[in-house]
């Protein structure tokens, strides 16, 4: 088997066709929408916590807020894995 070597590419790697690259580009909005949909429950929990603080049901505390965000972030990373937000 003879393979043509394209300058600037490693010899063992095949070039992807423009069709494949276009199809991958078409998936980007779908992936973005899926991530937003999966993250929505965690955003809702953050909003509920903020609303409870504003209403006076939960004390206004930076430490309590940090603990809540830490626990919710850990839950989000555990649940969504590689699709979770990274900071």
C-alpha cells in the first residue's frame, strides 16, 4: 500500500475530507443545545438558592454560598462528567 505524503502532515495520519469537516461543523449547535439542556437543572437550583437568599429564607453568607456552589458543582461534575462546566 502506497500512501501519498502531504507536506505539513504526519505520514501516518489521513486528511479528513471537506464533507466530514462540514458534518462535524454542523453538529456544533446541536452539541451546544444539548449541553445547555443538561445544565438547566443546575442553573435552576442556583437561581432557587439566590431567590431564597433574597427572600430572607436563607441567611446571606459568603461562606454558605460558597459551600452551596461547591456541593452543586461537585454534583454537576459527577452527573454530567465531561459535559459539565469547567472553571
